[in-house]
C-alpha cells in the first residue's frame, strides 16, 4: 500500500472561477453528459471527500448513480459506491444530512482537535470519527485513508478543501470543467482561496486533455512533468520484462505494463508470452476485463512504440489501446522499420491520447533486440 492515495481533484466553475453564486440555490455549472462523466470517475475511485461546508450548503448524496456502474463495482468485490469522507474543524454536522443517510457505505469524519468531542457525540452512530489533530494534518488523513485500503481518492470541494489540497501539493490529477458564463459576484465562492500554490509560473501543470462536453469543456491537468520518477520506474520494469521474451528472428522483444492511476499494476505482458504471435501490449490488455473503469486513467508502459500494422493479426496494438479506452502511453524506443512501417505515436496523439517518449532509455531496448540488427 502506498503512503497515501492517488488524489484526483474535481471541480466545475464559471469562466471567471466561481463554483456557485450567492443566491442560496444550487448553480448549474455542468450538463447531463458531464454529470455522467463525473459518475464514471466516481465509480473508479475508492473514496470521495468533501468539506463540511459543502455538506452544510449542498447536502450532497455522493453516490454512484448508474446501476450498471454500481453492479460492476460489486462484481469486482467493492462496495456499490465509494467510501464517503469529510473534514471538519467544529464537528457540528447534522447526522440527518444525506452524506450520512444515503447509501450503504462507510462514512469517515476527520475532525480537528476542538470539534472531536462534538462529532463523537452526534455522529458516532452514523460514521467513523477520527481525531485528525489540531489543526487537521492532511498528510496524516491521507496516510490513514491509505491504511484503510483507499488507493484512489476523489476530492469534490469546496473552496477551503480545494485550497488545502492544492497548496499542500497533494493533488495528482486535476479535472476542471468550465461553464460558458460568468458569475461576477464577489460574495460567491470561488474555486480556491489565496495561498502558496506550488503550481505557479515556475511549476506549470501539464495539460493532459482538453475535451468539449456539450457547452462545457473539461481540462485535465497533471502536476507532475513527463518523464518523472514514476514513468521511468515503470518503463524500466517493462524493459526488464522484455528480457523474458522467447527469442525470435522475425519480431521484437517487447515488455508492457498497465498501471492504474493509483500506482497499482493492472496487468503485464511480453512478446510471445503464450502464443508465438502475441505482442506485449496485446498480452497485457487481454488480462483486463473490458470496460474496467480504471483503464480511463491508467497508463500503459511499453518498451517499444505500439504497432499500427502487423502481419500476424488484423489489429495492431495501437488500435487495441484505443479500444480499451487508455488515454496515456509511455514508451522508450520508436519502432525501427525492420518489419513494418509504424506510426503508433502519431496515431495515438491524433486520437487524443497523451504519449510520452523517454528516448534516453531506448538504447536498452535496442540492446535486448540486438540480434535483429547484428545479422
């Protein structure tokens, strides 16, 4: 288990950065198609976290809405909907709020020192109450969630929670949905407050995706730069995996690993693993159930650029990756034109997939395949 879960922060806001207005009525910042996307993201998480202010103001249910997605979670041995988590300093939450009453799922309340007694008195029958220190220590909260089996945490607001996570540098992925209008009311809540954000001009986030969804747009940002330690680690392991390939004079030795957003290996594969015609990416993807919601935010690491054409089977690995719904591919070496003309990187990028190349690791892949060139 990692020291903390993978943290995905999700927000919908107006063009001028407001997440609500001051009317007292909920402000519709999204549309049905985006609500369904959020439901899909929720279904792929182990827990959902909101602040106490959000519970008081919006009374959210925080459940997976789709029956099919709930059923798929149950099939995988999970609860029908993720664990619900909140942070509070005062501890004065209403046990009749839908956060506590909706859904047969665990609810966890992390409380700052002064509010622990209040929370235990009113909430102990409807939730697990945890003393999170005074003030609340976010790293400790995340470590406790990790120890409880939470690998992937979705953070849904509000302003104080967004600011806390982002200024602490504890966000691994940021989903921002922008609505096509302005609010312009200084009394209304904004996405974040002021603070020492680590993602300033010198630490720019990486735009991984920009997707129109009806009249709103989803911007998906990743704080960590391409070629970071995690990418190098997993790509290095895929290269080592390729050393297990049976030797062939007519095909490359390739290793592939699919890793979910929480850093857990979903599957591995290598060339000719079970069949003389197996490709590495094909072998790995065949071990994952079609439609697994983790695939949408997973990464496939392949020692060699995924193929677009092949003589042995009708579908290349690039097509298999797209069909699986993967949106991120990392590889080390561009496929030489020894057996086929490969345009995998370009094809994936044109389809909106984030493609990361680490060519300084390419010589290791060539060394493993040296027998194909030294003839």
